[in-house]
C-alpha cells in the first residue's frame, strides 16, 4: 500500500469512518478507493486525492507525505520516484480510471502476465 493510502487509512480510523463512508463523503467511487488501496505504490489522480483530502479535512500535502521544512518541500527519494512515475504514466492511469473496475483489473492482470513472460525471456 502506498504512503498516500496508509495516511488515508490512519485518518479514517481516527475519524471512526469506513471506506464506504469516505466514498460517499468525498464523491469518489468506492471501487476507485478500494482499487487504489490494493495496488502497491498507487497514487490517485490529483482531483481524486483532493476530494479525499477535503472529505478528511486534511491538507493534501499531509496525505501525500510531503512536509514543509524551512520553506522548502522535503520529499524522500522513494516518494520522489513515485511522483516521477505517476507523472510519466499519468495519461495511462487516467485512461485506466475511466474503465470499470473489472476491466481495469483484467488489463492489470494482462500487463502483469506480459511482464512475467518478458522477465523469463530476458534470462
């Protein structure tokens, strides 16, 4: 689970809220939330992240794990890499988010199978 979703989980526990309530309050579809939580290093689209942050009454920076230190943003290398990857593949992620959850999962499984085959062929 990505740091974003870990922070969301901490907040919903603190607020004694569940994921369905978060979906309703934020206006983010429940499958979008659950699929995001279940994918390793998943960062939602900026609009989705903002809706969730607003629903939890938290600054978006804090959910993303970005801290302000002496007027500059301190981002760990891991988070910086995740942000870079998100920016690099943002168009693909946006398209995937438009698909229904079962289709997204099917495409994800197909990609993972291709990756496994590719790794075997590289050896």
